[in-house]
């Protein structure tokens, strides 16, 4: 099962800042709607009731721009 999240922004360093209804664990894999790997949760910050997550990516700048406004999913264990 997967939990659907949203992309808030993409940082200058190319990382994704997002939110999920349920806070993922550090190291959780994040995928797009085509089930392609976007990266892993590297940092959790912000309000405890609905924190932000930083997702470390490893793809080109053009790919980062193309995922704006797209849903993201966390792989559940």
C-alpha cells in the first residue's frame, strides 16, 4: 500500500520538499505515479501534526521541473 503526498517545492540543490498525510520514516523510498524512484526521505521538519519531508534525488534538473504538481507516493513496508 502507498500513501499519496504532494510536492511543495524543489530546492536550489535539487531536493524535493513534500508532505504526506502520514509521516514517513527516514530512508523511505518515494516514487511518482509511474512507480519510478524519485529518491529517499532524508529529513523531516516542521509542525509535528503534518511535517515537511526533504527527499534527496539524483536526477537531472529537467526531470525535477517535470514533476512539479505531480502526486508523489511513499512505499509502505
